[in-house]
C-alpha cells in the first residue's frame, strides 16, 4: 500500500511557543497572479514558555525578504524548516518584517487567499493563514491587527477586513486602498479580507447599552433581493444573545459577506463573517422553508461565535468543541426559542421546541452515530489527528453540542448562565481549553463534574439499557438503567459515563403518573432526571397502582442508543399517549424502524412483504389527528432516514432496505389515500408566502402527504403533484411538488425536471437543488434509468463544476451519501465512480475530496460482498501518487 499518512499531532504534546505576537500590520497589494503581502509583526518572548527561536509557519509562499528591527538578518539567523521559518533572537522583543508573494488565482483549495467570480476572499480556519504569510499560525497566539489592502478599483470596488474602517483612498492606475483596524486581540484563524464587486443591505440598530451599530450583508448586486431574511436573522441573533446571555455586540460594525465558492457553511471571522451563499441568500421564489430555517440558524451560529470562539478562543485545535459544541448548542437553543416565540399557546410552544429538538436528533443519529461507530470514531476532544481539517466533524459539532446540553440539563438554566458568566469573567481575551470551560460550570454551581469529563475523552455511542419491574404487592416500580459502550477504533476500554436520563411513567389511561422515589416526598413532577453514574443502577418508584409504561430519555437527554424492550402494542400506546413530544415522535420512529427492517428481512429471504395492520392503525390515528401541530406530525409520520436505518441493520444491505422503503411508502400511500388527500386539501396556506413556523409546519405536512400519495402513484396523486408544481407561487411548494414527482414512478417527472431547469438555469443555488434531487432519486421500477448514468451525464451540464463545492456536495454528495441502494450497485460501478472523483478532487481541493472520501468510511457494516467491492475502491485511491494528507488520513484509517 502506498498511502503515506502525515505525522500524528498529539494533544498531550502541547507546548506554548517561545515567542508570541503583540501587533500585526499587514499590507496586501492584490493581484490575481502575484499578490504581495507585507507583514510586520512585533514578536515578544513568552515568559511562561521554554526558550527557543521565533517559529513561523508558512505554506506555498514565495519569500521575498525578511528584516529584523529594520535590518537584514545575520547569516543563519533565519532558517527555512520545511514547515516555515525559525528565527534566532536574543532580545525579548523584535519587529519582524516578512514580505511574501502568493498566487490567489491558482489557489483552488479555497483555503488561504483565493478568487471567486473575480473577487478576492480569504478562509483561514484552521491553518489557512500560513498560506498567506509566515506567522505563528496557532490559535493560542493572539494579536492586534491592522490591515491595508489595495486592489483594482473597477473590479474590486469594495475592500473589507476585520474591525473598523480607518481610511480609504484612490491611487494611480485605477487602483484604490482601504485601511482597517481590529481593536480586539484575535488568533490568525479569525483574520479575513474581501476585495470584490459587492453591494450591501444595511441596517442600524442599538445594542443593549444603547450603542448604535451598523449591520451589513454584502452580496453581488443581482442577489440584493435575497438578503432581507439574513439581515432579520442577524438582528434576532443579536437580541437573543443580549436577552439570554447578556452578551452584547462589541464592534461598531458587523459584516456578513456571501461567496459562491466556499468549502463549509460559513466562517466567524471577527466582524467580517464570510458565508457560503447557500446560507445567506433566500427569498420566497428561490428558497424553501428549510433554506430560510438554515439561513437563520447559520447566521445565528456565526454571530454567537463572536463571544464563544472569538472573545474566548481555543488554546489548540484539539479544543475545537470548546467553541463549536457550545456554539451549536447556542444556535439550537436560539432556533427553539424563535419557534416557540412564534407559537400562540404554551402547548404549541412546547411542540415547536420539540420539532427543533427532533431535527437536531435526526441529524445526530444519521450523521454522528455512524461516525462514532466507524474508523474515524473520536472523542469530542480528540487525542490525535493527522489533518485538522478532517476533525470538523459531526462528533465535535453535534455530539459536542449534546455534551453541553447535558451540562445545561444537570445545572439548570440559571446554573448554566452563571457558569457562562464566570467563564467570560475569567477567560475573556484568552485561548483556553475544554477543562477551563467545564471548570467554570462546576465552580459557579458547586457541582462535581469530574466524572462528567469522560464525555470529552471517550469515543463511541453508549448503549443505555432500561428494564422495569412492577411489583403489585408493594405498588412499586423498579427501573434499572445499565450502560455499555463498545470499543471504538484505537480505544478498546470504556468506562461508565455520567448520564442524565429524563424519564416519565405513563399510567394505563395514558396519563403521566406523579413520580415518587422510595424515601422521598411526592412533589407532583411527572418527568425527572435520573443521574446514572455507574455501570448500572436501580431506582424504585412507589405508590404505583398498576404497571406503568416507562418513557425513557425524554427530550433525548443524552446522546445514547436506548435499548428497551417494547412490543408493538406498547410503541403504539406511546405514539398515542406519551406526553413528551420528543418521545412520542421517537416511539413512532422505533415502530417504523421495526416495520421497515422486518419488511427488508422478508424481502431478502424471498418472502412477500406485509405491512402489519396494527402499524397502519397507529400511523393513521396520528395522520387524522387534527389537534396535533402539523410540523410535529410531519416529523412523526416521516420515515427514519435511510442512513440511520442502514446503521441499525445488521449487516447493512441497501438493496432490500430500499425495496422495503418503496413498498412501505406505496402501501401507506395507497391504503390511506383518502386521509392524505383530505389533509392535503385542508392544509393549504392562504395568502402570500411568509417564513413563519406555523405556515412552514402546514407546508411540511402537506408536502409529506403529497410524497406518500405520489409514492402510491395513482392518477389523482400525480395530478395533484403536477398541479402544485405548475401553480406554486413559492419555492417550498414548487420544489416540494418536484421532489414528490422525482420520488415516484410517474413518467411526467422528466418534463417537470426539464421545466424546472429551464426556469432556473442561471440560478446556481436553485440548480444545486435540481442536481441533488436527481442524484438522490430512487428507482421505483426497473424501467427507471440508472442513477449513476444520470449523475455522470449531469457532470457534463454547463452549470456543473468540480471546483465549486456546492455543486460537488449536491451532485456527488447527493449520490454517495443520500442514495445508498443506487450507489451500492452490485456491479461495483458506483465505487469505481467514487474512486475516480475522489482522485480528481484530491488534486484541486483536498478538503472537499476528503469529505467525499468519507462517504464510504462506514464500509465494514455492510454485507461481505459489498465490503469486497468497497475495499477495492479504497485500495485504488490508496495507490494513487500524491494523495493529500486529508484524503490519506481517511483512506488509511478506513483500511487499517
Ligand atoms: N468555524 C466555522 C463554523 O463552524 C466552520 C469552518 C471551519 C469554516 C473551517 C471554514 C473552515 O462556524
Ligand atoms: Zn462554528
């Protein structure tokens, strides 16, 4: 095998640098091929570090000159090390000036300084700054920045950087310049500049202390009519952080910039957030309800980073979850609050919060659980990595947020807020660790979180077993919780974790019972949090008159897999009665999982697939329940994701699973056509489109009805979808109808796809939807064209480009990640195509290549025949010369 894996970077090897940087003065003379960067750093000896040279990292730079305090260095004083420069100095302080040349037009990695549609943009997290200039490019080096940038005035009329604008002016030869100053200390990964032809939507607001601040959303002129929602979201975020955490915007100006070529969702550079267009631009004609929701939560996420990430940052990249887990938790809470606020009753608000929670957990189960069970399994604070870019993971982000949520559950709302206040009082302006954060939470509450810290060091999804025994004679119910975590890659031994488990007991009439533990007085509570701190523990509830049905892990109080034996009748009972909306949803998901996997097993054994009648009844009872919130119902009647089901199927086998899903959707659609139809008709939203949770919920349930109906495929169903497609006045309806048609056997779907393309052929973001839909299309009959052939053909569409991440994620990602049955074709052609594309992308954009490579990392869960095909594809990529460290790490771990 030839995969050369990079050196391993270890968390326990952390050492502070001998020299930090106090101030940085950067000067950019921007040019597509030869940008000149002059960097004047005041380097200062760190009294707490071991003696050593000044260490500067640099990658792909042409070094033009170095001076020290204005003079040329002596022979041997400055050395090239392979990863940068080392400079010997005797003094405690020195002004280092480094001049370098870079070529932004040749930079296709979208890290460092690059070009997109004629403009210049930067992306520095995690280690992009070192491909702009030589610098101690680590998050524990915090400095004050001033920046001067100059560029061609006609092509780049807008010149932006972090902080406050000091000065602008014209220069000879049609050039101009701007100078910026960031008053706050920051690590280099938060540096940003933009020079491009953009226009801004602006708004002025007063912060909680009465300071007026200028908010701007910068986009290309043609996109100005899609910026209002991002601006509203920014204002909501600003207010929420003031109200909930007492955190105020600290700058006079806060800018969001949209860019079409971007590897990730968005980036929280100080005062100058740079966003993938996908998470800024939305108007009713081009964005769905989901797009509006995503824009709102990503704007919030980046804005919240200003305190959790920027004011207090990470000591090293192993601490990434310090800022990401916490900030994801904050944006999830924000979304839940926004949803609840728009509700018209307390019950509706509770349901709206549950809908947000359900979406979080769906993401965790289909994105993070597989990661935690595969070769890339790592604790939320990893111990080692080869390429840091590979660790912007579902584990660090989503599981990290679950860990913060557990702290919130254990300490309560106020206790958590007190911990946050203490964290900022101790660490504002510092680069710190996860221990510092949890330490503040513990100290502010007098709580013991030592055992809890294991969540930071242990990988793998714990299994939580719940077993109840009712004793009629003593009227007691004993609930035993037992935890077990299976070994994960590189971590064989697991210890018990501190797990908060919210539970309730449901009486035979469907009502919650008051909970009274042996030896306690009854307080009337019907949900309480049990704290499991050892491998197994039993709780005895008293005064229970009849055998209850336990509702365990309410609200998904911990990121675990709940193993509980429940027969069909009990699941149906909880689907009808669980007072915890999350668990009510979960009961339905568990029942569906059981039914789908049962059908798949029957199919694989050559037996007929029969949908259990009791399941149909439980499903229908919810479908016709008009007292339930439509958004909640849309979640509850939607099948678990295929990715999650594959994770639950042993061994995973995509073909029978797909057959089962198709069969189930058709059967339900057919059997309940009248109910789907009447709900569909009743749920029509009157009036002009507005993004509002109540309307979005109705549209979501309506869309679900349409999908079941078109899966069945009767002429009335297809007619309905075609009518909705033709008469839709917003993207949610138009795209919903198209998706229903594409996820069916209706021959009209091809014309609909063509019409959609014709209408939006110049609209990059809408075309992404069009690509993605086709990549994810199921084959409802043998007559349908093979998805792989479609995907290959779509790569030749003029709008497709391998150098645009959004296009790659939509088309290739759509196929590799969201179409298991088509991707895992028995002939292995899907894998050959995967290898081809990973190899091609590796040459231009390693981060995107690595993300695509990761779509097969869970390969060992599949049947032996499937594994053989995937192994061959991994070996082919592994044999490739010049693999980036990003791809090499993934392939190496997958084959290990
Ligand atoms: N820090 C960004 C966020 O989560 C994500 C990101 C990482 C963007 C690396 C670009 C590069 O908000
Ligand atoms: Zn983030």
